[in-house]
């Protein structure tokens, strides 16, 4: 924990200050700050280095160091750009959607859509892009952050984007809001690259190593008969993002373990393919 907890309130406040400054400052300063944080935060830096080795294998220390710094620089830029929405002077986010036909295919079922995504660069632009392009109500479901101040800063910025928010994982009733939204043919977005114990998860393989993928989104899709669409994002430049959607995955109403395992493997493969193409765009600050 401490000062260099990357997702804590201190750095959120710093990013918010940067977002409220002149546009040139909010564009140029975050990468510099990100690199400085990288130098001062050995634990997250080590985790990113280990994850990059999983993706790219062992490489020279200079090349690896540059990639690690790039992850931190991109993270700082994305965080600031999200908080710019709260500053009231941000220009529009430019998104290029690849695989939009997969999303339309899923919507054709008329039962809502479960978007599964990850902590990739600008992941919140997924909901922003689909809300603006198709006028859809997007409900983002996240675990409640333990740092209340950090949570309030982030959620205020998400609300400024016109996104609906809810917390999941706290109790057995936390999924009711998601089910109600899907029953109205809405869209729910959840992240699937973190499954801390005791969260129920499916064991998959990611980059040749064991990985836990949350089971909740799969059960939700089964209960509501809503297709699952893996969607991941990459930052191309200042307030410019690429959204990549994969083919929808349909889950039977009462899936057996073997079916859930197969769905989890499909999602893990989509994540792996994306990260291989964009290895410095995955903000997985914990190894494993």
C-alpha cells in the first residue's frame, strides 16, 4: 500500500489536477509523471516486468525497461484523460471500433449484451464509444475500491461520461441491478482479468500459465441468456482509442462445468490475443 499505490487516491488527485490544467499540460505531463512513478514504485514495476516476460519472453534489460516505462506512461495518460471529462474542457474521445458486427450480432438476440473487458488502456472508452455511437444505456460494473476517496474521484468522472455505475461482489444481491439492466436489453460491461480470492473463478491458461477468470459474468450471461462479447481497448494517442470486439459467445441457461470452462477459455484466448498485439497496454500491476 502506501504512497505509491497506483490506484489510490493520491495519484487520482494528482491526475485530476493535471486534467484541470491547460490542454498542453494534460497532454504532455502525464507520461513524464508515469515514468517517475515507475522509477519510484518497485513492486508494481516488477509485476509489469514479469507480465511482459510472460507475453514476450526474456529480452534485454534496456528493451524491457523501456516497455515497463511505457506501461506506466500510458496508464498515467489514460487516467488523466478519463478525469478530463470531469474538468469540463475535454475534447471528444475519438474511437475506432473494429468488430462492430460482432456487437450487432449479439444485440440481435434482443436480450441485452454482456461486454467482458480488462484493465487495458482506456477500457472505459468501451462504454463511452457504444453509448455515443448507438445511444445504448451502458452499465459498468466494478468491485468497490477500498480507497473511498479514489473511488469517488473515478466514479464522478465516469458519471460525467454519461455512464451508469454499480458495484458487484460485495454481497449475493449485488448482481440484481445487472440482471435488471440486461432484462431491459441493456448492455453490461465487466472486467475479467482480476479474480481475488474468495471470488468464484474458472481456471484457465494465459500465456502458458494458470490464470483465474471470474465466473460471475458467465453465470450472469447464462441466467439472462445474454451473449458475451469480449471487448478490449488500446490507446493510439491523446484521447484516441481503438476498440476491438470479438465474436459473441452464447451460454446455455443451465451450463455444465465443461461449458463454463470452454467459455472461460474462449475469453482468455481473446484477452491473450489482444495483449500479444498490445503488450504495453495491459495494466496488470500484479503478477499472476
